[in-house]
């Protein structure tokens, strides 16, 4: 399951039957993950966190993380619910007075209350329901989740996107199926194409690498969270050639899309 509600966020239900290490996965938006079954190992820099069944982790955007989803020993299943937040949702909460600590990378709630878990479920269901629940109601439920997160010790800052790479990623992820070019992105950012390429080079990347990475990250989510055929996923993220998509995905993560799908 993968559903997006404009101005609120997106949700995904992640299921895996096999343990895989996915390296340098970048969160495109502030996200909350509730582990339902199994455990989730997250590594960055020299740190590691393990979230077990029932726990909730909050991940700030823009972080490159190594992720391992570990199926439960008994059920042989890893399952989690993901809520990724739109900038509008984070901004709305940031207008209030948070009482806790800003999340720099990852914040873990090891014993969320029943009320926190219920709020998470209601927000997830509100975004998932594309017809009956209006965006305004879904937004209110997301604000409740953010309030519980704050009460439990962490909140997402209303971060302005400072790096050019993050700004490029933001535009691509908002309309991932478009046939983006460096010239198109440069015009959105108010740069010449040459200036865009120079600024990205100064940040250690390029337009093509950024475009591929955003698309492969979305494909990874779709492979885990939906039954969408791999060919359709290729089209969904802007590739006309499924074979080219598969090659790009293998280069990025070290596994073919079919291997990730088989593990899901």
C-alpha cells in the first residue's frame, strides 16, 4: 500500500519476508515508522538503533541511512507502517511551541502509549482513505501524532532546505514521473543550467545522480509496499525502459528489483 494526500503526507505499509541490507537510503521527508512485526535496524555514521515490534521511530529528512528490516523469528514476517509528512504539515506544527528536543536524525519511542499508537493508526487510516476522509481531517490527525511525538520527547523542525541538492530532490520527488532535465530544474530554482551543475558539483553530486537516487528510493518503497508490477513501477518513476530501470536499481542498491520484490 502506498497512498499520498496532497498537503498532508504519504503512507506505506512495508512487508518483507527476507532480511536485506539496503545502503544509503535517503528519507525525502520527515517520517514516522511504527514496527508491527520483526525489527528495524538503522545505521548512520557510527551509530545504530534497533526498533522492535510496537516501537515508533521518527526520521528527519535528508539523512543517508543503512537499513535492515529483520523478519520476526516466528511469523517470518517484517511489517511496518510508514507516514511521511509534507512540508505543510511540519510547518503547521512548528507554529506551536514544542516542548521537547528537535530531531537531528532519528528519535526512538520505545514504549509509545496506547493513545500515541491510536493516534498514529488514525492518521495512517486518514491518509490511506482517498475518498471518505477529507485532507483537512487527515491533517488534523497528523497534527495529533506530532503532538504525541513532542510529548514523548522529539519534534520535527520546520527546516528550510539549505543545500541545492535537497532543493532539487524536493522538486523531483513532488512530480517523480516527469521527464526532468537540468535546465527544467535550474529554471525552477532561478539558476542557469551551468550554475546548477556547478553548485551540485560543489556539494559532491550531480543532477543525473540526484535524479536517479530520488527515483530509485521511490522505487524501493513501491517494491516493498505495493503489488505493482515491476514494469509499472518503472513507468511510475519516469522510466520508459524497464530493463534500464532494473539496471539503475541494481547499481544503486546492489540488488535487482526482482530480488527486493521476492523478499517482500
